[in-house]
C-alpha cells in the first residue's frame, strides 16, 4: 500500500477565503494528507502554540495564503522562522497575484515554495519532498 505512513503527514493550511480553504483542503485530502484548516494567521499561531506541548499533533508543513487581513502569510513565515520550536516546519506561500519581488522576498525569508492560485493538484504533489520528516524518511 505505502499510503498508511504518508497519510500521517499533517499540513496546516491558512487562508481567509472560505472558497480557497475548501479547495486547498480538498486537494490536500485527495493527496492523503491530514489537514487542519484555519482562516487567519493568529489562529494558525494559536494552533502551533498549542502543538508545542502535544508532540503527537506535529505539523509537517504549513501552506498559507499571502494576502490576508491583519497579518499576512509573509508575517506568518517570519514568525515561524524566528521561532526556535517551529523554524524547521516548511512553509509554502500561495497568492493569486504574480508579483516577482514578493515571491523573491518570501523565498529569501525561508519559504520552501510559492504557488500561484488557483493551486492545482500538480502543485500539491510538489509538497512531498518539502515535508518535515520526509527527508529523514528517504535518507538511506
């Protein structure tokens, strides 16, 4: 089968748009990921803060929209990378706007990848090599 171990990979998806949240959740579940969906950076940080104590609920990857009211996906990326306990979690940013300077800034700050919306299944398939835990899994 091979799917059992992979389905344990837990992705946290952050997007303020209900339509986009439903879509990314559907794509991630189609790819057998365990998914937690939240609608703001503050809720994402709250969830990640709760997880520090509960290691069994480890997040293997965060995928976040760039443009959101309040804190943006870029702010979330900065907070993750500045945190000693969370900095190893890979972050992928999504945006409906193709702005090269924005994309480059996210990648320079440590984002693993930048997807243009609408995100496709082919994009989601690119997430696997970025997953926290995947690297140790494939090392011989």
